[in-house]
C-alpha cells in the first residue's frame, strides 16, 4: 500500500489519528486556513524561541488570523508583535484565586479554530486543548498516551534536539519547509556587530538559584578572561533580582576592559546582545535571547539539559561535565577561547 504523503510528511516519526489523516488528505489547504491558535505558556527564554515558529506559520498560512495563547503570569517577552491577537489564560496570582468555572469560561473565550498548536505541553495547555474547538489539534507531549486523547497530530519530543526544531516539526509534518538560519524577527548580530572594540557579555542569573553560576566562580572567570583576552571588553550584565547584581565584582572595574552593565529593558537588551561578539551564560532567557539575535554563545550547563536549547546551525558552544558537576572557570574560559577562534575563522 502506497503511503499517503499529502500534507502528512512522516512515516514513523510522529502520530496522526484517522480523523487527521482524512482531513489532510481530503480537505486541508494551508492557503484556506483562516484561524490558528498557538499556545505558549512560558518565561522569557521559551517565549523567545517561539518567534521562528510564528514567522514560519505566517509563511505557511498567509491568510490565517494568528492568535497567541499565553498565561497571565508569563507575559514578559511575549511575541505579540508577530501575531494578530492574544488570548490570556488565567494563571498564578498572589492577590486573587480563580475558581474553576471562571477558568473554563476564560478558556472558552477562544473562538473555534482551524488548527490549535500546543507549544507548551503543560497541565494548563492540556486543559485549553481539551476544552477548545478546532479541526486539528497538534502538539508534542512527552507522554504518548496523550496522542489521540488530546491531539490529532503529534511530533516526537526529545531532550537531544533543539526545542525550536521540534516545534517546527508541527509545521514540517504538514508539508512546510522552514528557512535556516531561523528568523527570530529580531536585530541580527550579522547586521549590528559593534564597530568599536569587540565585547563579550556575561550573565550568571537565572529564575532558579540552582541554575546560577556561583558568583565566586563568575568572579574568578572574569579575572582570568580580562587578562587572557585584553583585546575584548568584558561586560557583566546585571539582572533584576538582588542575587543577580554585580556588587562583589566592583573590584574588577580597576581593569580598563571590564565594566558592569545595569539591568536593561527588553528592547535595549536585545540590541546590546545583537552587537556582542559573544554571550556567556547559564541556561537562561538571556542566552536564548542572544541565540535569537544570532550572537554566538557559550552556555554553562550543570543542572539542566544542554541540547534542548542549543541550535546546531550556528556558533554555540556548550561547557559541561559528564557527571553534571559545576564547570570550572578554566573550562568556561577555554570554551570562550574556542568559540572566539571559530568566530574569527568563519
């Protein structure tokens, strides 16, 4: 029996139920799709990597009204500039508790869609998928039991593939061929590289303290980097939280090639990262934002998986140990030097 590839471009690497197969074979036409909803309940870094999906969805569904479905406590960096409307789901609130009836009513405010793409795979997004109406519901759950139960089509999810590529698999399965390098619709490092003295951005903050590079190790790294790489300006970027400030690094300001940059708003931060030669960070939204501006990165990993957020098509170096121990300042410096060699020879 010949395999039907009409708008269903996989053989064994995904899931599609009978309803989806019939719809794609007989009715589906991306040009005729009028409404799609994209669910993304996540913090800054995960919001940032949603942008290429939205750019590519706009290409594949040129006549569709695109709704971004976000959650109330995760709106910073939300890519609302790339969609036609936004639906905000009730989330965590310190001041107000939302009862189940209000939550269901809130979810059902989303109009019926042609396609719902679930890029969150959280308990909240599962409820939204279950209670919303759509001709096709597409997701990437870790648990295969949800295939068929919640989703008509699902793509395989892996910690060894960049999550943005897994999400784009939801478009690839329908026959879309994304353009690489990915377009994040942000200022690009290739266009905005600073013409003055090249500089490296360092950030050690994170949403969880367990993901932060210890300030003592950060100080040791900066001491070594300023001496080993005198031709670069070394800038420590402060975050919003007190634990992300650089008070203990003030002593390094005696070096002409070191400075501390106070916390910036998102637009200024994006512009700064797009001009940097390199960004050095733990697994945070700052690193994802640097990746989104096509700025090379050195990622420090020891408490989270490194491959899920590391594209393979540009200069991104991972510093890690097989036993998940904390990488030393010498290891990170070596990663920086290796990255700079690759950048300078590309």
